[in-house]
């Protein structure tokens, strides 16, 4: 059976629970999750070196275990050798897989933005936030999904009215005051935008709050939409000069805070429109390892297994110690 989609969600692997060991190909979705530490991710999707204030160590990753027990995958590595990797559970709060989930979303955002740019689509960057005035964090969290749904529905209806393309990705983070705050990369722009100004509040040296007007794009339609949706009065919109730059901005300033920020269960940190570009998924010969029978079948296929994480090596030793299989930890650190 072939998996589809960008990532392999452990909760959706019901097809694996049958215990049937199969050599049928698995999609690139599984390939991305099992090769999360290869050069493909490390060079193109580097989220580790984008912040001056926070460093997520790559060296400690091999010591981490998946908090949700994602399945293993065996990948042909030449001859009878197999590389053994653990998949991604897709949980943001997993100490091991949260970074991989961020990379997957980052890849989809960057590639989608580039695809839209190549199609000749102009991109716009819209920022929305919740109102102030005594709104508690719990109240903001409880209402944010409904408010943003109303807002996006208004924008989608207006896009249809003015015959404007409707593609978007929305990434949500927390402000310093802990309230939800979203950035939306979209092809939509209202037809009433004008050059204007907006108030900018700042803290003075003496601690008091000052205000100045700054240049900004304004839209009566966006103003009414953000207010009527329940979000408040604040919004910002700007034209994207470089799709790759703005998509990397999202990855740089949002994903790391998302990884380390507690959110309510089921919170939608990243949302896409159905029209956001999708990409054909190549196939690979990765073999899912779920039950004891799968480990036994793997032992019959190979005489050498290479592991790239300590937890994966430990699992391989635990299940294959009685079989004539050589087990190595990384290519340059043979252990067994």
C-alpha cells in the first residue's frame, strides 16, 4: 500500500497495524520522515541557524526518543545492507520529531510560494492579531479559530467577487502578551488598497508609551473584515517582493517559537487553502517495521543494518540480537 501526503502521521498508519510485512514502495512522504537528518533537509531546510537568540542543537538529536513511538523504516542501502530510520510522529511537542514537522511545513511553504511566483502570481503578506482591551489569553485561544475562519471566509468571498486567485498559508505564533497572532501569505489582495498611514506605538526611554504615524497600505475592506470577524482592529498588509525571502521569514521567526511554545490540544499552527500548490510524490523502497514479524522478515533479508540514531540502534539490538545481523551505529561508528 502506498502512503500519500507530505508527511507520515503515525496516528494514520492503520495500514501498518495489520502486521503484514511488505516490500511495496512507500511514498516520498515516508522518505522525508525517515531521512530527516540527511543533506537534503540539512542544506535546503535548515532551521537550526536562523536565530541569533535561540539554538536548537543538532548534535543532541541522536540522543532523543520519539515521545509518540513513531514506527521504523528500513531502506535498501546497497547489496543486502539496509539503513534503519525512525519515522516522524508529526507532533509539534515531540522532543525528537517537532523539528522534522517544522521542516516539512517550511518545505511546503517555500516550494508553494516559489511555484506561485513562477505562475506569475503576486503574493501578499497579511498580519492579523487579537484585540487588546482586557481580552484574556484563554478567551483569545478559545475564539481564535472561529474569528480567523470568519476572516478568511470574508476574504475568500471577496476574492471570488473580484476574480482574484485564492491561495494562502497561515502560520500562527504567540505575541509577547501570549495572545495568538497570525501571518498569512496569500495571492489575495482587496481591490481598494491605497497608500496611507497607521499608528505605531512604542515605548519611550522614560517607560511611557509613544505613538507615531508610519506609512502603510490601507484597505477599508480589510479593516471591516478584521473587525466584523471578532479579531479586533489591527491588521497589516504588504506586497511580497521575494517569495523565497518572505517564506524564509516565516520559517525563521515563527517555527522555532512554535516548537517551544505550549498550545491547546489540536491547535492549528499551520493552515493551507485547498488551492495551495501540491507536488508529485516520488516513491521509495522503504519498508515499514511495526511488529515482531516485521523485524524477523528484515533479518531474513539483510546481514547488515546501519542506524543513524542511538534510540534506533537500541531498538535494532533489542529485536535482532538473536539473528546473524551486523548492526552499526552510523557509517563511521560501528558498534555491533
